[in-house]
C-alpha cells in the first residue's frame, strides 16, 4: 500500500490548458504539501495544508489552486498552463508528532 | 529566514570510498536539520534528522551527519560508498517551533564509480 499516491505520474499538455494532479495519503497525517522540482532539481514548497486549512502559500501564481476535500486528499489544479510550469510536482505529508515528510513519487508535467 | 547551502552540485566517489556531502545552513534560531535522498524517478525519502539532543545523528543505509553549531554545518558522511548510494541528496532546514515550511538546498548528485 503506497503511503502517498499521486496521479497521474506523467502529464503532457498544451499551453493554455487546465489540468489537475491528485494526491492521496493513507497515513492519517494532518499536514499535506505540494512541492515543485525544476529541471535543476531545485525543490521549492508551493502550498501546505493542515487539516484541510491552507497554512502556507509561497507566492505561487493564482493559476495554481490547491483543494483539500478532506484530510487525506490535496489536489492541485492549474489553469492556463504555461511553458514555465513544466516541472515535477511532489505531494508530501507529515504527522503532527513527527518531523518526517513522506513524499509521493511525483508527477512530471510537460507543457508544450 | 532559513536557508541551506550545499557545496558541490555533483560529487563522485569510488565504491568503498568515504562519502562526504556538505551542507551549511543559516538560521536565526535553533534549526531542525534533515537529509533526504532521491533515487531516479522517485520521491524523496528521509535519511536522517537532527532536532535536539545528540549532535551526531545516525540514519538509514549507514549514513550519519553531525550538527556543528559553531560551523553552522550538517555534513553527511558514509564510511564506505556502495553503488546503490548513487542518488540526489538534499539537505533541508526547518525553524524550531516555526512555520511548517521546510527549506531545501539545491541538492548534490552522488555518483559512485566501480
């Protein structure tokens, strides 16, 4: 059973399209994150949710909208995709009493 | 604000040789420090962490790191490299009692030569 699962694993789309990436965790953790990893492997936090409430929004364009329907899910919707959005997007989660982040295996987004 | 600098974006060692990956941090308050490893086409996995207590921290796969406050460093070492250690390694810092944000360094790619 995968602790943090993301779908899809690969996403190829045209500029201007709208797409979503889904994330689910089965660890019962309260806090979930979205990270973006660029082509140089630099990993930057985008959003963090705690118990469905947004707690971090790192100056991400408002074309990116996270949605947490429940504690186990944090989906990422992206409007009007741009070439610069091409990256690997990682979902992660963390329990309240543990500093360890559990990462999904990533979604490689390619915008053509 | 916290920040992390990893010296050397690429480190190459021979199998059986010492692995040393450098990490320096900047934090105005006691930090929590982490090393994560990323194998190709996978998400990151925690190798080890320092929060409080003993400054020499042992992690998985024979890795360890030492928190040196005077040098603001948290270098990762392994006495003897194995081919399976080839991966990207990320140092990260989080402020104690602070926000949820974990700040990552730019990563060091470790290559192990036979």
